């Protein structure tokens, strides 16, 4: 059986990789993937803390599944926005969005 600390270490690693990717990349798709890494880190924490606090129940697992559904909807909306930006400015860089200001 894998210890809980390993899951928490993996979650922390996913979170910091996601934050680092969001801060350093200027590509909209890479930034979206980084946000998804942060959300997956939170989902992993939900499942791990459910296992620690309530070993025989599934509240954390159901909350994780709900959160994954919300993440999928958020990704669909974000990809639609990115496709629209690419059609208008022929670029997927964050700098091209600055042209949309008033």
C-alpha cells in the first residue's frame, strides 16, 4: 500500500509545476494545461483527505468527480475562447490579447 505522504507529495509537485507553467509560458494552450494541472492537484487532495478522514465513505471521491466535470466544462469554454482569439489575431500568444483592450 502506498503511504498517504507520497500522494500529498505528488499533489504538491503537480501544483507547483502548474503554477510554474502558468507564470512562465506565454502560449494560451500551455497556460490552460498548467491550470488543469493545478485543478488535478486539488482533486488528488480531495481523494487523499477523504481516505484519511473518512476511510469507508465516498464523499471526497464524489466531490472529486464533480470537480473534474467542472474542469472539463471550463476547458471547453477556454478552448472556444482560444480558437476565437486565434481566428482573429492569427496567434495563440498572450500578447495578442492586449489588442482587445478598449
